[in-house]
C-alpha cells in the first residue's frame, strides 16, 4: 500500500467521470476475484438488486443488466436490442451525448427523427407533443437526462408523461444523473434507463448498466444486430445466477459494489443529491463573485457539472488548467463549438472544503496580472 498511497490524491478530479473515488472503493480492487466463483457471482446479484432499489422499481417488473464497456456501450446495446426495423425513434438532442445517440441510430440503420434544441435550452413538452401527434409512426422516444455537454437538466417528468400519454417506449440516458438525482423509474414509466459505474454512484470505469422493464426485454429477443451488444442475451445469462456472459471487469465490479454500499451509508440518493446541490451552488456563487459566469440558467442547471464562460477576452484555458492542476484540481475543457467555455464537475468524493479551496485558487489566478 505504501507505493499505492504515493499516487493517491495527487490531484482531485472535478470531471464528470472518471471521478475522484474513495480510498475504500479503490482498495476493493487489490484482490483478484474468480469470475465463476459463487462469491463473485453473488456480488453481481447484490448489485443488481441494489440498482433496482435505487431506481425505485418492483423486482418482478424490472431487472438490472450489467454490460462490459463504457456508458456509450449501454446506450448502443439498448438501441440495437429494443428497436425493431419497423419501429421509429424520436431522438431529442441538446448536446453532444444526444448527438452521439443519433450517430448510433445511423450506424444501426434505425429509423429515426431528430428534435434538436439549442444547447442552452431544454426541450419543450408542447413541441414534443406536436411531433408525436403529427408522426404516428414514432414508437420510441430517446432523451438524455442530464446533458453532460453543458450540465443542463432536461425535463424528464414532462417527457415521461408524454411517453405515457401517447404510449411510446421511453429510453433515458441517465448516465450522469442516476444515483445523484432521484429518478423514480417505475412511477415515471421509463422502459430503459442507462447509466454507468463511474458517474454518480462513484465507482471506477469499466461497465455500464441498464434498468429495464422485463416485459420490454422479453419482447426484444432476436432484435440485436450484434452479439456483444445483445442486451437480451446478456440478461438471459446474468439472470440465471449472476454469471456474466464473456469476461467481466472483476475489479471494477467489486469496487462498484463497495461504492453502492457507501452511497447507502451516505444516506442514499437524497443525501447525495443534497451534497451535490450544495457544492454546485457554492461553486457557482463563488465563481460569480469572482466574475466567472455559468452558461446554463439557474432554472435548468443540474447539480452535477457546470459550464462556465471564459471570464475575459484572451483568457488562456491551458494556462489556467495547469495553474489549477499544480494546486490539486483537474478541470474539464468546454464542449461547445461556438462559445469559449470550460467545465467543472462536482460529483465524486468532493466536499464543500474542496470547492472552497478550488475557488480560492481560481481567485488567486484571476488576481494575477493578465498575460
Ligand atoms: C458519460 C456519459 C455517457 C457515456 O460516455 P462514455 O464515454 O461512453 O462513458 C453518455 N451520456 C452521458 C450524458 C454521459 O454523461
């Protein structure tokens, strides 16, 4: 452990995943586990049960399927498994992750229409309603909950209500919100919710997971255009006794199990949301005082990640990044093409004291003679 300790906390990640994890989560990865041993399979089964609890769903109506790979693998697996050639998908976008879903639909040859909204705006229920009335061929709605591109939080309740009203299958990319923001999946009637190990549950990267309506999964047999991405097949294998189809990321799974227990110990999603909300508000208020403003308006801002506008003409992000990194924090570049921005995430093992410290560093930087 002495060697490992030297690498711990050289800096903290203020990025939306991978993020800063606890030492105890990292420690779980020091033991090498056997994939077909009962102890390991039980870890997978325990995780699946805990995910259903977090999603507030009944275990006889929903199931949780874990899949190797990053979050995008989960989104693509749902698209290829849930959508038949005769189906048609409405994809709502206001950022790069929504646009990635469109790219996937193109790769997979899925019939779709795109409703794209400006990056700083949330989709309006009235517009979606109009689209659904005018295009009866639409069978599925896909939307990102928290668009990590900007940090905007999309109106999940409203879109879910429309999906229910019009009888559409609802697929939600809740990658950067699940575990950090309460999502009552069953009550909202979400059919597929996708997230991954390295975001609000605060594990390390290596797999994604889907909380899916069993009735939907049962009907999806044989749809997938790919074996590795066949969520139905993955579910069938895993549901027997917790054994993964193909090699599983054993260390990551063990770490995730620990992370889930720690989420519970913190007080569950409600407590974590409160912490994220508090650190995010502190961050935005402090930086505003220094003259650094958020890109997304208060009413749509998520407590997960914030996009900030460059504070002055000629602001050098590279220089700023290295200044802050040398003092213990790593920031994230912006993802907008038309405006100069950078991002700060506040999920992970990040507390008010960290944000206070970061803001003093930023203040120091802003006071220096401008280059
Ligand atoms: C992180 C994230 C993803 C997945 O990205 P990967 O790079 O594949 O992990 C998808 N959607 C959203 C909204 C995300 O934040």
